[in-house]
C-alpha cells in the first residue's frame, strides 16, 4: 500500500512525459528532413533516455523523501 | 561562430490551410516561443491546400550534432516535446492533423516546401485515414508484488497467532504460497483484462499500435505490461471510453489507465511503414 502512495507522483495537469515521448519518438510521420537522426539513432537515444529518466527519478526520490524508499529491502 | 547562421525550419505537423487555422495559429507560439506559421506549396491550388505547420528554430540548437547531444538532456527534450505537442494539440482542436515525428528539421522554408510537395499524395492519404478519428492510449499495470519477507522486527508467529506451534520455516513457506497465489491471480486478471480490451478494440477501434511497455521509475513500482494506442472513430469515442472504464472496474487487482484524446501520433504512418512499434490489424 505504501508503495502505491509513493508512486502517484505526477497528478495530471499535463500529459505524462513518458506517454508523450512514446508518441513523439516512435510515432508521427517520419520524413527525411535536412537534419536527420536515423531511426536506429532514435532508438538508441530512447534507450539511454529511459535510463536517464530512471536515474533522474531515483535521485529526486531519495533527495526529497526519506520515507519514499519503500522497496529498499 | 555559428550564431550568425540562418535559423532552421522545424516542422510540427501536416494540416490543411484554412483561414480559421491561420487565425488560430497567429496566436500560438512554438519551440522557444517562436511564431508558428503555415507553409504551403505554390503548385497546390486546392481551396484548403496541405500545409506544414512550422516555426523557425536556432541553428545552434538544432543542427545535427547539437540535436544529438540535446536528445540526452531530459530537460531540453521535455521542453521541445511539450512545445511540439502544444502546437499539434492546437491544430487538432480545429481540424485533422498529421503529427510529424519530433525534430524534423529543414535548412529553410523552401526546402520544407519541397519536401511537402514530394510527399503530398502520401500525406493526403494519411490525412483521410485519420480524419474524424482520435487516438487513445490504454495501459495495464500490475501492482508491485507484496514483499517476500515479513516486516522487519515482526515475530514470525505474528502471521498466524492461532497456530503458535508452526515452525518459522513452515510459516515462511505458507506465506510464500499465499503470496504466490495472489500473484497468479493478478496475472490471470491481467490476461483476462487484455482479452477484454481486445474485444473492446475489435468493436470500437479501427487500428491498434502496441508501444513497448514503459519501464523506469516514471511508471513507479507498478509494472506496465501493456501499452497500446487505439485509433477510434469520433462517434465511437464515448462508448469506447465507457467500455474501458467498465473493464477497469471489472479487474480490481490490476490498474487499467486510459490516456487521451491524443492527436493520431501513433497512426500517422501507414501500418506497413510503421517503424518502431508493432501495429496490429486494421479492421476495414
């Protein structure tokens, strides 16, 4: 139960970034621009970005709320 | 050095140029608060010609190497993603829109116009396919598994005070069994929920795209096991949403979340050419 409280962090005044990135980075019309990150690159970017999201989040969590660490043992 | 370079042309979406849209866009700002404009191609003489929804972006931030670096910068990415989305949303509120993938950039307006001309028939076909349809996201989350160990400091006997004779080992195994059964029930519900969603999709949606389940702390300890996008005809949207809400109530051990309405991001490409996500069947 406490885990659930811990993780309702983004009450939706905006769409969740992660839902938006699903659509903006893997959806949308793909046409060759003059400046092109290839699809393969985007996928790589996406993976490293996911890692970034994880690290950013865990930093904020441990930085702001001691009691937030429900899954530490 | 590069500060003197001409700005680049960022393309948000394809739309049809109408007077109403032009008025609406006049009050809108895009990335870096730049004015948003419609580019059309001279040879398109239809009354509502296809247009790129664009704005100018600084060359320093959007040339290839800068872009590559920026894509690692979550804050930058979020601000561009939200600006992109806001423009797309504003157009979607007014008419059919075909969002472009994030960071489609041309050297200048002429190059963008040229690209528009080359793809005109493809765009027209996709616009027709998503016209009067809306995208919704539906996700299934499993709750985090209950912890395997008894709470720290709690005596093992506390689990079953009526049977003080049970050995700690036995009590532990029993706990594991209960826990295992609860997990099985959760999985079973998730499977039935997915089947129910399939049926809802078959009834109301004309397209489905499976995005990769979301991982990472943004989704929390709840495990995201399904991350679908559905393309729903506008006249079915209410019933579709009601059916999903009903399913959410029918499977209390898991969480079903609906997002949207979205512009048809996940359906902007025809199924065959769709890249990363796997696209499901499109009913006629």
